[in-house]
């Protein structure tokens, strides 16, 4: 590729390690120009490795060294690093930034990862058992592969640590709060990026009462006032709030008691149902967790799954508006919101009571402003970029670390 012959200098690598995947991006410093974005999927099974260069619109499938597919995150990251060395060997990676789902009550900002920080993060795995172990596995693999360059943890919960006690607590005995049982909220890196874009694009509106809807395979909404998170639909875990691709969203705790007492299900079985078999997948009768598939289906179950999803999004808009005693800006972001004209239109239909008037043509065209001139609430569609947030924080902290050393 021609781009390989022109890449020189230093770069930040960002890593987002999931249960069976690793998403990554490479940013040249100091401008943080993104030159590569890629993903390794299916780790431990039929793994695939795909990358996209900034100068090309098509994805490239990378062949595994010796045809050996990685069986764990360490092997996958080793393949990634080998590929980076071969493909961009004139670029020096000076720091690695990691998305870490849970920062607990302590971590309210990105942190340089030390042995002490790692020990504390390992204690948080009980709070996010399906995400945190893989995040930490990615960190350990990167530490082994890159040696002593700075490794930075960026927490999805940090954005919401501005909540008051009343906004974070549950109505259970208070000692549970002291043990960390509270509403954390997630998708914080996405919300941080959108908040920053609002400040630059619509500075007057950004300081008012804002709801951001991050709707994708994982989904949540957050309310902001004066640019600060004041409430989130997600709570103690990433199960709460809106229905998602395979996660249930809000559910009566009595349903869980029923599963245990009358269905004989243990915690593992219940977790599998709530995390992997519910949401759009469960409501559609197992058809799909992908909104695109459901939109293209004529079956009743698919239509009902969409109806339920839209109803819950509308309800949360109403609830968050009530908490702030008003609404000035509504932002759609995330895979579903950015790509589904139909979901945006149906969510905003019959919302004049809150001051929303949709511009059908702007929505159909995928424009940034999708509310009409008569709408009291400004409605926007904005692309989110969590990797860029990670890269920015990583560069800032890496500079501090290198200056200290």
C-alpha cells in the first residue's frame, strides 16, 4: 500500500478487548490522525482479522501467520503486533490506551496503569464479570508485548461519577452502597466524545438540558445539564435500562426470583438468559439481535421486538426529561441511531408534547440536524468515536509519564 511508504513518526495504539474480540486503532501524534482501524473477531474459534486504512474505503482481511488462528487474547494481540511491525514498521508506538468498562467508585478519570492499579482493577471484575476480565487480559497482553511504554486505562463509568447520591443509590440497605452496589452508568467514552462535539458545534445548546441516546448492540441514554452527566438509564450493570441486542434491559427483580425458585435456574443460567438470550434476540423469537435484520423481516416477532424497543426509548426520554424538568437537545448516536432512519423517525413521532418536531426529509437524508425549524428541542444525529477519546487521554497521560521519567 502506498500509505505504508509514507508513515513515519510516533503513534498511539488504542485497544478495546471484548469477550471474543479486540478492536484497535492507530493514531499518529501529535495531531491524532487515525491511520488504521481494525478488529479481530471470534477469538478462540473461527477468528477473523480485518483492517481498514484511512486512505481506503474497503476492509482488508489479514491472513493469520502460518494459518494458526488465535485461541486467546494474548495470541490475538501477538498477531496484531506482528502485523503492525510488518505493515507500519516506520511508526513507533509510544503508548497504548485501553477501554476498561468498570472503574468502580474510585476511578473518575483515565489512569496510567501501574501494578497497584491493576490489582485494584482485578477486584472490580465481580462488578463486570462479562467485560472486565477481557479488558484486563488485553492490558496484560499489551504489557508483555510492548515492554515499558505507558499503558493507559480509560473507564466507561468515569463520565457518570458526577452523579449525586440520590441519582446513584438503590432503595436497599445503605451498607450495600458502601460495598459498591450503586448506579454506575456506562458508555461514558461515547458520551464524552458527543459532549465535546456539542460544545464545539452548538456551544449555547450544549450547556442546557441534553439527552444523548447511544443506541447500538449495547444501548443506554444519559441526561446532561451544563455538560455534566446527571442521570443514566444503565445502573449497577450493563443489563439495566433499555433493551439491547441480547441484553434484557430493565426487568422486575421478581422475575429473577421466579427463575430461581420455580424454574430451578442457578446464577450462571440466569446470567446467560439475561446477557445473551434476551433483548431484541429474545423478543424476536431468536431471529436476530441485529436491528437491520429485524427491520427487513416481515415476521410478527420481529415487528413486536421493534415496537417494544421504540416504546422503551420513548419512555426513557420522558423519564430523563422529567428528572431535568425540561429538554433542550436530543442527540442520537451509536450503530442503530446513526444508521436507522426508521428508528429515529418512530422514536420522535408524537413527541410534540416535549417540544420535538421531526424534519422527515433531513432525517431521511441523514443530516446532522433532524428537527424542523419549529421544534423547540434541537434533535441531532452525531457519529461517536470512543477510540479518539481513548487516544486523546492516552497521549495526554503519556506525555506526563515521559516527562516525569
